[in-house]
C-alpha cells in the first residue's frame, strides 16, 4: 500500500459541477386578512387590500465551478482540443443574484345553495409574478480559456490571425464568429412578467 511504502496519499478531491459553496435566500411575505382581521387602508369605506399579499424572494449564490483551459480553441467551428489549466473544476463562475416578486389576491366564490343543496366554496387567486425584478445578468456558463460568456479568445489569439485573414471576408468572419460564440445559454433568464389566475376548489 501507499502508506506502507512511505508514499504520500495520491487521492485528489475535486468539486462537482454543481458545487455551490454559498447560497443565501431571504423571503418576505406580507398579507392582509379579511373581515375583522383586516387592518389595512380603506377607500370610501372599502377594505381595498383585503385578502391581498406580497411575496418577495431574494437569492444570492456563489458561482459553480468549471475547468479552465490554457489553450485557445475554435469553439465556433468546434475545432481543437482544450488543455486543462490548474485543477479539474478549479475555477469559479461569478456570483449570482436574483429577486422574484409576486402580488396576489384571493377572491372567494360560492356555488349552489339552492333547493336544499349545500353551497360549495372555491377560491380564485389572481396574481402578478415578476421574476428577476432588477433584470440582473447572471452568468451561468463561460468559455474555458477566457472565463467569458461571449468571447472564447479565438479572434484575438496571435496563432490564428493568419487563418482569419485568409477567410473570404475577414471582417465579416470576425463579426459572425463573435455572434456565434456569444452563447445565450450562458446567461440566466432576464426579467419576466406574468399575469395569471389560479382556481382552487
């Protein structure tokens, strides 16, 4: 064994692809009741915010790991092979932050109750949901050589300038290549706004 032979422990521990070391979530939820439980503002004697609530969720998290590369690769054409720089999953993506907000109101409904039938109750929930309220640009993936989501380093690499200049239209090639490697899947979802209805019975 290694120990009996006087050798060091050769075991290497590397983080997994989804290893997120820090994650903080803060949730705020405030709701007005109805009837005697209502303590909100009144408008012309009407409890305008009864059965209305606001929910805010803030999430802050550190970046997940990735393996950096010391070699430029033509990612746009899928040509070349990267070379590991450092250790496996030894680099980290930037921190991420997002805020989601939901404003909703419950509307009680009742059905039946005539001809001796028992009345049945239901609930209609109308909500406005806004995800990523501040439209934060969260980076979820990068090119391994540059650590950037929109530049793989190929266009600026000295070793490939002659190859680029030999293209039919070098300027057009550069512009189209830049568009190709600006990967939309390397970014989190932008702000979205949804208006919806839920029916519970």
